[in-house]
């Protein structure tokens, strides 16, 4: 499994265009991100989902801009049924935002543009 490390040694798993190059975040990766003291967004989707494919470059861009300041993770719902149950996902893509304490503060279903994601990360504690 490929992992890219951001500050504080929190693995950041994102896909490039269409989430195709990297595997989904693992339960351990998710738990580490949620306990990192950084706001986190988890995007739950699928590599074959058109809105999910459109979100991939946005998430990749955010991961670079906010490296060391926020967690950005992708979970492929076809590969990780446990995450689907854990986060009670009913439709994809679903973005779930967590504050610096790892508490869910916002949930959005459907495509979400970069400005909206940044706004929610700031509301969750991004500095």
C-alpha cells in the first residue's frame, strides 16, 4: 500500500485523477487522522463514480495546500465495506468533516467544490 506522509507522520491517502493510483485509507489511517489534532475531511466514494472522479483533483490540490494543517482522506466504498458501515454512508460521494478533536461536525452528499471544502475545514478548526 502506498502512503504519503504529511507533518506529524499522519498518512494521507488521496488519489490522483479519479482516485485510481492509490488504495483507500485503512481503519488505522482513519483513526490516526482523527486523533492528529488537525481538522479532517474524509471523502467516501468510488473510482467509477463520475462526481467522485471530478473531486479527485480538488482533493489532491487541497492535500498539497494544507499539508500538515488538515487531513484529507479517500475511502473507496467498494473496497471498504466496514467504513461504509462505520460512517453510515448511503450515497456517494459523501464528505465527512471532523474537528480537531476527531468529532464529526458536518456531512455533505454529492460533489463539493474546493471553496466549499475549505470553508468547512476552516469551520472545523483549520488555521
